[in-house]
């Protein structure tokens, strides 16, 4: 037997899919809306799986509270931008790509000490950016979340079977381990 459990998490975020292209044979218009700066109410569902139960459970649902903290502390109400986005220099004019603080979960943030003397609205803008090394599509975000979750859950010998990510209630991606 194999058991699966899941837990869902919600957060608000912004992004830009600078690489978006449309096939005119399938799209009703040529507007590349995802290339615009825009936001979503995202939902992540993490699916865990095991062929044996520990204390009658795959694992305690509370063992995923760290993921909610990650979303709240790092991504909620932030703008996720690809470090290779052609707008990088426009959106972050005070920084170059070598002046970023790197985190083990595969994202970067600006070093706010460089702009400590700037007005509050400038510091607030920069603290709102989370930089990744991929185009932040729903597919790439779900793969990133799976990688982060699996790295952490390895410590409990729990397999992350898949991650589902909905950037809207009608638009979802699902990646399997």
C-alpha cells in the first residue's frame, strides 16, 4: 500500500513572464499579458507519500508548517523576478547581479545595507523583490517548490510525491517527483 497526504498553502505574489510567446492558431488575441508586471493569489499543494505509516500517519501535517513560514516570510506580497529578465536593470537600478544575497533555497535578495540612506519608499521597493534564476512561470515555480520541500522532508525520510501550484483558481501546474 501507498498512502498520500496533502496540505495546501495560499500566498499573494507578483511576477512577470518575460519569455511569454503565443501561437496565433490557438490564442484568441495576441496580447502577451503575462509579460506585464502583475500579481496573483497563488495556492501551493504539497503531496507527501509513504509506503509505511509512522504512528498511523505518513507524517504529521504540522511537519509542513515550515513551508507556510517560508511562503509568508519570503514570498508573500513580494515580486518574483528572473535574474535574467531584460528588465532587471530597469527594476533594480541601484544593483548589479553580483550584489545580491543568496539563500540556500535557490533565491536571492538585495543587500538593503547598500541603500540604507535612500528614502523609505526606495528601500520598501527593493525589499519586495525575490530573485530567482528561472522564468517564474507556474510550472517553474511548482518545480522550485518541490525541490525546496523535498530537500527539507528528506530529513524525515518523507517523499514529496508532487506539487500542484495554482496561480489562479482556473490555471494550475502539477509537477511529479
